[in-house]
C-alpha cells in the first residue's frame, strides 16, 4: 500500500516549456487535490477533484490545468511554465466524495519544480 | 480566501520543555479545523480534525483545543522531544466549506 505517489520528484524547466505532474493513490479515495507550497506561505490549493470526472478551481488555478484520468490518478499540467511557478507541488487525496469538512487529507511526497 | 495566522512562526525549545502555539482564523461560518505535522523532507501528516467549539483532541504528548466563537486553536506539546521537530500547520475550511486554507505554519525545533 503505497498511499499517494507523485512523479517526478524533481524537475527543471525552461520558461515556456510544458510538463505534466503525475499523482496516483491506491487508497480508493474519491477526492484528490493539488497544492503548491512556497517559502513563507502555507499550502495553497490549485485544483481539486471531488469525484472521478469532476474538477474545480482552488485558490491559485491560473497557469494550470488538471485531469482526473480515473479514480486513482489526478494529473497537473503546466502548459507554458513561468518562473513564478517555481514551487514544491503536493498531491493529496481524501476518502469522501467532495471531501467533506472533517475528511483527512493524505499527502504525497511532493515534486520540486524549478522554472528558469 | 480566509486569513489564517499561526504564531509564532518559529520556536526553539529544549528537550523536555512543554510548548504551545496558536492558530487564529475568522470565527464566522466555521466548519472545521485541521492540524497537520510536517517533518522536513516528508509529507504533511494529519494530527487532528476538530469541528465543535470546546473540542479537545489528544495524541500521545500532543493535544489541541478549539474555540470557534473567538476563532482560535491551541496546539500543546508536553515534554518536547527532538523527534517533535517539525512544522505544524493549521487549516480551517473556507467559508464556502469546500477547501482547506492553510496557515503559514509554526516551525518547532527541539534541541537535545
């Protein structure tokens, strides 16, 4: 039982390049999330998926797209990377459809992305 | 977007000291408050989920209280150990009840 896995662990991009961050969970969870973490700031929600087939914007969605490929997988795409997207990206999942205010979130190990 | 403040930002204590820190959040439209523990180079891990005013939760030497009327939660660590060194994050649900809003965290360092 691996929990939440993310690939890659590290990535360096040039401005304007695109890439997709992958996330998968094996806990049969319904909700999945993408966060970014910047120095001095808390985790900020980029997008979330309350159930398979649905996605919604979070606090900082600009410059990103997501796909909930199936129940297990939730990917984050940067179409044209910018230096402001240099960050550590965390994927998380929770059990209930739509999350729910008391639903614990389980986090992946993170992807450290640098955009030059 | 909620204004969530955690204080202090960082804290150095000696092994064996007890310590506490604060999470402040808007008291209106309260849904729930989550506490997470985040060790360096690891993923955030859930500590507590608190929903009711006056809630108290305990996990080993770590406990938390919640005051939803005044909009704050305290996290206490009794007899700190070096392995307690981590960043402690609080996250209330936003006023629409559809996403967590994380505070900036309190970074605790426990010296042996």
